[in-house]
C-alpha cells in the first residue's frame, strides 16, 4: 500500500495568505487594506418630504426639522433648507449624512467662486444641472447619495423650481414634493396652482402650511415643526422654524388601522 504521509506533510501554501485573505506581494499593500468596498445600502438618519411651490415673483420651499433614526424621532432640530447664494435656495430629503456632505461641497464651491471674483456666479439652473451630474455619477458608481433635492431660485427675474433624485432623474415643475409628499401634498399643490398660478407670497405660505399639516397628520416620519424658505428678486429668506397647529379631536373617527 502506498505511503502518502510525505505528500500530506508537504507545505503547499508556505508563506501564503490565510483563509479568506489576499496575497501580499512585494511592494503591494497589506491584505487588511484590500477588503471589499463599502457603500451605503440603508440610510440611517433620514429626513422626509420637501415641498416646493412657485408664486408670483418667487419660489417657496419647506421641510420639517426631524431626523428619523429608523422609526425613532431622534433629531428634532435639523435644518434641511438653506440658501446657496443670493439667487438660489435648496432643500433635501433622504439621508442626513449625505445631505450634509453635499451641502459642504456646495458651500466650498460658493467660496471658490467668490475667490475668483470674475463677475460671474452660479445660477439656479447651473446648480440644478451640476446636481444632476453629481447624482448620476454617484449612481453610476453604484454608490449613490441617498437624497432627493428641490432647487428653487430666481434667474432672469423668472422663478425656477427643479427636482433631482438619487439616480439623477431630474425635471422642472411649478409644484414639487418629495417622499410621501408626492402622494399627500402634491395633489394639494397642483390644485391650488391650477386655480391661481399668480398667487401672492402670503397665499403661497397658506398653501405650504396646509400641506405641512396634512403631512404631519399622515406621514409617520414627519414632525410638527417645519422651516420655510423663499426667494424673490430681493434675495433669499430662511425663516425660523415654526410649529404647525394640529387638531386631534377627530382622531377617534379614524378606524380600521388598529
């Protein structure tokens, strides 16, 4: 009978990698640095709907101040609307970390543009176009920024309102709503805009308040504290957060969801 003891004792993998590891070739990196790439697959802290509406001479957007950690209303003072420059405002829903990352990038762009001092600046349409390229680029790398953005502004004395999502899909419209707002607030916005496309600032504010109230009633990830931003030919205005009025007296009439 053949003796295979010598064969079994031969160290075929002498100085080789351990199970599940990579070869560490001379001049290369260590195996611990060659692990798999890690992409965001499930956003942790998120913000819900952002809504936008054109009015006569400007654009208004609004978002609540809640950052939800899963189903926990964890962070309640997060601003998700801001002024990019003197002619553009933005709001974002989705992953808060990605929103803050892109906000920092845009703020640095504005600083670089100011340093050039060449008499040119970013317009709402140019920022909107840049966003579409960034979002589509990240999506093409299978590592998207998990956000949906609403861009509003004034360009050539005309209101501009645009939508960009995490895969680069983009469009312009007089009324925009992200997240659950697309189902709950968008019908209200469209109906009011069709009735009165030349509404005043205060009329637009009342429509926005109504939409935010409906979202608070019906969206489990919304919050009864929201922030409004609007922009006219005079520039952007970011208002302080306000608490909406709520009435739960009719709550006991809602049945069938127990």
